[in-house]
C-alpha cells in the first residue's frame, strides 16, 4: 500500500474502510437496484420474509428491502451537508481567531462558548418547533451544533502554526490575512481537520437519525433508516427485520467511520482527546 494510505494498514482501518464503503454504496446505488418502489403497498402489513419480500413488509405492507436500499441516502446526504457547512463556518472562525488573537480571538470564542452551552437535541427541537419538519432547518441546526467545537479545534491548530517561520515571513511581506490563512495556515492544519471530520460526521449521522426517528426531519412516506425504526417499532416482536436491519445499517456505518477516523488520527499523531466530544 502506498505511503499516502499507510494509515489504512491496520485491521481496524481495513474493517472500517470495507464497512463504510459497503454502506455508502448501498446508500447511493441502492435505489437503482431496489426490487420495488419504496412507497408501493405490496402485501399484508408486517409479513415475514418470503420469496417476494426477503426482509418482509413494514406496517403498511411495503417491501422492507426496497425501503432499506432507498433509506440511506437521506441520512448520509443530510449528515454530509451539515458537516461540510459546519466546517466552512467553524474553520473560518477558528483560523481567524487563532491568527489574529487579541480582541478578535476573545470576542469570537465568547460567542462560541454561548453556542456550546446549548444542548444539541434541545437546539434541534427548538428549530423543528419553529420551522417544522424541514430538512434545511435540520442541516442548519446540526451545522450550528458543530461550529463551536470545530472553531476551538481549528483555533488551537492555527495558533500553533501561526508562529512558524513561513507564516511570519508571509506577514512580514505584507500579505493579507485571507491569503495567509488560505495559503500558509490551512494546508498545514489539514491533518487536524481530516482527523476530526470522521467522528464529527458520525455525530451528524446520529443527530440526523435521532431527529428523523422523532418525526421532525424527513417526512413519511420517504424511505429513511431512522424513520423506518420509528414506524415499525410497534411490531418489533412480530417483524423484527423491519427495525433491526435499518438499525444495523446506522450502527455499522457509524462504527466503520469511527474506525477509519481513529486509524487516520493515530497515523498523523493527532490525539483523539482533542476531537469532537458532542
């Protein structure tokens, strides 16, 4: 394996890569190979596995296999968008605070402390109450939850990098702050960002799943793994596959991403102690 991917030489990293790759393939290719429409009523509710329905049917008589193949896209896309948005805003704040220091640093970090004080689920529930079951509000809310933690991590990495000679030389040349952050600091704090992105994406997946489970994100009849758990939990003992399979999909995806992130962080010497903890 090439040096660039040497971090994937351990068995946990390989297991994580295989698991994450399989689940992401299911999420994005699954809709094209699903045997039925995810909203079609095809049989009796909560029927067991059969030749026509390998995973049985759900509470309305829809094919569980088809809904599983369709249901991962919403979780992955919403979590990915929320994580990316969180980094765009949080990393910008963290780099600016870490580079400028002084009053700008103190002001920005106090604002981040205020945001950090809000319990994540409570914040999402407040947004859901104000905007309804809106995926856009869900993405924005999860991004808002991530911003303070990202800003703190990037600020610490930026402060360490900003005292290096090449940054001081760029400052002495009179380069603008934006150029220094983009060309001198960002490429050198990238390992910290990459190591933090995995567990933070996992948190996004779990938050999306939690809100969808509560019925405040994706609306029925859209196929979604978390929504499937919520819809079919009333018959867990009758048709357990309708709940167990989507729950396993979420569990395997989050565990796999964490294994990959942990292997990458260890290979770069980035302590997991500074990574996301909310």
